[in-house]
C-alpha cells in the first residue's frame, strides 16, 4: 500500500517567530508626500471631508455640546489612528491585520498579547484568541483591548491562509456565494445609484440637542435624497449613537413615508434596554423600518445582548469586535435567531467572512473619497491591491491566499520595538501530559 502524504493537522507547520505592531508615521508621510494617512481609521481624513461633517454636519455622541457639533475631528474621533499587526512565521511568511488602536494598541500587542502568539503553531488560532481574551479580561472586554486582539487575530488568519496557499474564506468553510452585493455609505446617494450599488446610507445631520427644528431638518434632508434617487433605491440612515429612544421613534415614524429602509445605531451602544424598547416599539407599531446596530459592540457577549433584545440586523466591525475568530461566533448566534450580519466597513476582512456564511448577505462599502464622488480603497493606500466593488458587487480572487492584499510598508513605524519583556522567555512549558484527566465542568 502506498503511503498517503501528510496533510492538514499532520503536516509540518512553521511556528510563529515574531509579532510586530506598527503605526503610520504621519510626520514622515507629510514630509515625503507619500499619500493619504487614513489607513485603518476611516475618520483620519482631511478637515474638509464629508465623513468629518463637511459641509453637512453628522450627529454623534458629542453633538450635545455645541463646540463639538460642527465636525467629528473636533472631539478627537481620529485621536488613536491606525494600528497594523504583522505576524511572522519561522519560514518568513507573514500575515497582516489592522485596526484603529494606534500606539496604545501597539503597547498591548507587543508587551502583553505577543507572549500568547510567539512560539505557537499558527493553526491554534482558537487557543491563542482565548488566551488573549482571558488574559486581558481584567482591563479589556471591549474597546481598545478588543481592537488590539482583533488585529492580531486577523494577522493570524492571514498568515494561516498564506501558509496553506488558500484564501481565508476557504479556511472558514468555502464559498457560499461567488460575489457579494454591497451598499454604499456616502454623502452622495445619487452617485451610489449611478455606480450600481445595492443601496445607500447617509449620515443623520442633527441630534436631539437641536430640538424639533433639527428633527425637521433631518426629515427634509432625507426626503430630498429620496426625491433624487427615486422611490425604489434602498436608502438608510446612520445615527452614530446620537439619539434617544423617544427621538428615534419620532424620526423613524417621520421617515417611514419616505422609504427609510433602516435606522442604524441610534442609541448609546451600552443601552441594551433602550434597544429592546425601540425594537419592540417598532414591531408593535407595524413599522417597516428595520433597526440595526453593532458597529461599536465587542465580543459575542455584547452581541448576545443585542440579539436577545430583538435586533435582527447586526453590524460588527471585523477589525474591532475580536477579529474573524469572534465574528464566526456572532454569525452562528445570529443564524439561530434568523438575524443577518452586515458588517461595518472592514473591507477584505469582512468580505472573506461574508463569502463563507449564508446569513451575511450584504456588504458595506464606505465611500472615503473627500466628496464621495469616486470609488477609492477603504484603507486608503495602506494596501497596494485592495479589491474594490464594481457595479455593486465585490469579488475575491481564488488565487490570492490569506486575505489577498499586500501591505504598503511605506511610512510604517514600530513604536514598541524595544519591548519591556521578551515573550519567548515567558512561555511556560506545557505540562498537560503530566496531568490526570478531570471533568472540567
């Protein structure tokens, strides 16, 4: 009998040599004129950019203070900036993940999370994620720490795909669709319609602090875009955590005759009872407006609360909530409740997930050209070959392993290269073989 070649779990696999965390050197970029600084932070743009609230304001949690109402950068929405994590195997193969954690995130990655990654088998992603999450639970659970974990996790999936010579969507179970329809988040729905997108989402300009006059301006703003794109083009409204339950209900009722498809993230992300009240009220009234949220939610625990509260369209950012590893769990939980997952932004990191799961039927493309009039890469010039939608669809190449994109190394800076600790000296030898079996629950 001929020998079967070793494949899969039995094949030799180079271990992980090093984890590195970078930011973009903005001063160097400015001197060399090497391109935009945006990277993984979609809000790190010029002042005169539509996503900063120019010239139309965008309601946000700080809109209750008049001095921070005009633009979002005024209160530091882009204060942290991009973080890029690179994981290198012993054979020199690398994987890349990104998020918005900036230099604070680099410190967490290099001085804490790296000890759970370096020296590991790159196939042990579930174990590495669990170690990172458990070890940071005393100061983590959401926000910056989960963003740092996300970037490491994405880099691991990218590395594993490259080592196996396969796209990440194949590692997740293969394709359930060969192209992904995408809608466009934009300041110009009319252009999104001409470009063939599945629909468009515009930001809500005014918050409750501007009273009834602000609400009327919101309605007029949305109604004007409805007239421009016609009755059949799906049109959504992004409220970016700026509203209250009563205001949200009034706004949804006022916009329903204008064909509002969904009301996105109207409440503070920790207001789970508020989301339940809002979902119940919309359902009880027979409203056709869907409630969506989850962009600023983290981990399966937060999404469990949203699903239990009746939210049926979930919008995790794959570069924030915990990466692909945690996103798979959210997708599974959503499927059990007939909820759909429509990730926020994330570009290739969400596209690969969505290609592999049936209940991820629609992608988001955030148009980050300054006036929302051209299609440009979501991550700016951070990657050399980020795939872009064409006529409303994204397709992923079958011959590009990992997430299929090439990091632009220009202007990268590693702020924590001189680590406080060396993770290789902290790894405790595995003594599991010496333990007796137990029932661990």
